[in-house]
C-alpha cells in the first residue's frame, strides 16, 4: 500500500513577519509561526489532528503522517557600492 505524502506550502508574510502554512491536501490547514522551524514543529501536531477531524486519517491504522514542506520567501539583494 502506498502512503500519501501531504504537501504543505509555506510562505513568508512580510507584513505580519511570520511564516504561513496552507495545503490543498489538508482541509482547514491555515497556521503560522515566527520561524520556518517552529512552523514545521506546529505542522507535526496540526496535520494529523486536521486529517483525523476531517475523517481522512484513522490513528489506529497510521503510525505517522508524511508531509513535504515547500517554502517560499521573496528577498532582494543590494549590490554594495
């Protein structure tokens, strides 16, 4: 049996100064954190909870939930004079 890997998109919100996570694979996922590392830690808790709440995960049958983080942050570099 092939296990589904859930894809989570994380983007930097410059206005709010935090990372924001969303996913088409995980219904209801919308969370954020100050750092990407903190966001991944939060996702480790929130993803299984949301999947179970939406009837997409049976904890008795699943020991872990694999997910892929796709992070994007727009930046600018300035050439020193």
